[in-house]
């Protein structure tokens, strides 16, 4: 499979794309650094979006120290609906404050977004978070995120099929 990243392409056989992107942003009000983490995942068979969030929260609660979760309301963005929540946990000496949103892109493919800070998240940062969620534009041409055993050897460098 020809796997595209921003910098180019790799020829690899990928079963599931679990790419993680980490961006550093500045909080509007304070200029404090915020980490925006974006990852991909898949629902298990017969699992609802809420079931998946419950499973993720259960996993996080066993992996993170002093983990506290508060489910949030669904967030309806222009292009997607998200299941949301907030949590805190201990990472070494730092207490992490985090917002989480999960969107279902296809029947099985999920997008996870996390906004994290070592400082409590004030109302203006939560507004910033909502605007980030609202700004997402799905690229359905890049789905599905799994590959078959076939390769894309018929594509030229631009991703177009050769004739």
C-alpha cells in the first residue's frame, strides 16, 4: 500500500492506521500551551459510539493515575457529532486537565481528539475547544483506515490510477 503522510509516501502494508498527531496551541486567554492530540481508532463489532467511549474511559482509568472522568453532552458540529467528556489525571508531578471528543467517521472508524493542559481549562479555552471541533472537515476520500492484502501498485505518484 502506498501510505501518504504530509512529507511524502511510504510503501508499507498497514492493517490499521493508528496515526497520532500532537499539536501545540496557545490558550486564547492566557497563552498557556495546550496540546491537541488527534488519533484514529475502530469500533468493535456491535459496539455503539457510547459503548466505545465507555471502553476507552475504562482503559484510561486503569492506565492513568488518579483518573477522574466526567461525561459531557454530545457536541453537534457542522459536519460531525461528537461524544464528549472531560477528565483529570496525574502524570508524574503534573495534574493533567483534558477534554475528549470522539466522532464516528464511518460505520467502524473513529476519530479521537484530546485537548490537554497542566492548568485548569477556563471557559474561554472550552469555547476554543468547541471551535476546534466545529472546524473539522472530514475527508471521506481517505477512508477506510484499514487496508486489504491488495497493494496500490496501479497508482502513479499523484495517487491517480495509471492507464
